[in-house]
C-alpha cells in the first residue's frame, strides 16, 4: 500500500544499497506501468474464471467516501453467486473513482459498463441490492423484478428517527463528549485502567461512534454502561472533569436505548454476512422485529414506547 515514489526516495535507496548492494531497484514507472498492471490482470483472469462457474448472480452497489484525500467519492460493485458445489462466493469487482454527479443516469451507465466488463448477462441477475435513495431506485427502474432496497439501510433510517428524540439526542451527545474527553487524555485513559482493575472490570477502552452508523452509537452507549462505575470513578478523582460526568437522567436514557437496540444490533450483524445467503432471513427477522421487539408493553417506560412508535 505504499506509493510508487517510495522506490525513488533517497532514504529507501540508501537502505537498499546497504541491505542488497548489488540489487538494482526498479523505477516507479516499472511498478506503475508493468508490475502492478501484470498483477491486476492475473487476479482479474482468476476472478473471471471463478465467475464462469456461476449460473445466476446477485449484485450490490453503493457509494462511499474516502476518509483521506479530502473525502473523495467512490462507487463499488460486488457480485455474489453459488459455485456448482454450492459454495457461496463474492467478489468486489470494481471500486471506481466517481467524481460525476450521482445522478440515476450515471449510476445506470456505470452498472451497465460493469456487466459488460465482467461478461455478466442481465438475464442472469436474480437480485440487485442498493440503498433506497431516489437516484438509486431510479437508476434500476429497468430491473423492477430483481431490485431490492437494502434492509440495513431501511433499519438505519428507522432507528435514526428514534435517536433524534430530544432526550435521546441529548444523552448520546453527552456520551460522545465524554468519550472524546477520554480519547484526548492519556491521564484519563491510565486512570480508567486503574479503576477497572480495582473494580475487577475488563480493561476495555471506550468506543467513539460514527454519527451515520447507529450500530456504532449503540456500541458506544453499551460500552459506557458496562464501564460506568470505572468511568465515573475516574472523572470523580480528577479536579475539573466533572463537566464530563453524565447526569442520572442521561444514564437512564442510555440504558433504555441500549435495551431496545440490543436485539436490533444482533439482527444487523447476522444480515451482514458474506458467508451465507441472508435474503431468506429478512422476512422472519422483519416479522420478529415488528411483532415482538417493537410490540408495545404497558409496563415499559414512556421513552421506550416513544422510540418504538417512531420506528414503525
């Protein structure tokens, strides 16, 4: 994963001269124009050979943004299929820089190009899964019988509504602020480990969430709740850190949120598998969520009822 220019840097060349004096280091152009393309073509040939075993294919495609380089936009294309001996295979066939407008026409054109590039017939597609954004649904209007909106994306939208309830939003923001306070302080991290040892708690670090991923928010809250005693003891021992201490009302809200999201988190993890077919699990999982997990109970706190209502 190093840049090509590494082989021309003075320090690298000095190191190679000491390590293997008689070796002539190839230029960056050799790697970029000869060796890497050769490796790519070899892998591509192997993948095409594997794809030839498939009779029918399920495809997924989605946009994503790189963390480095100023958040550059990319689009990925993945296929899934069964081999003759019933082994489930999947290949990410393309991750392509996508600076164009994310319009339906551009997405459809990219998809068509991928099918042609990898010699996959449209008639062999049994499923195309994307998120439920308007541009995606419009891009695949040609495939009304096989297009499927991502269950995880729908679930994420529903849970996001619950996380926007004011009391929940306040509690999550409080926990996020607390986690940031620990991640920026080596002294607090050390103090937390000491308190965990004294309380015989596992030495687990706090987790920072990704705002757009509810699962990471659940893990952040769940980790804090499990380490609450050690975290609060660490803050109480430090002068000037009480502003990070969550209120009792916030902790109660966090506990209620975790109680509701725990089973949903397990379902999401199960449906993210690439080693088994998950489409057939959606209907029973959805029935369980709507019929059991989100079923209202008169004895539940008002906040739990409110969270369930906004997700329906």
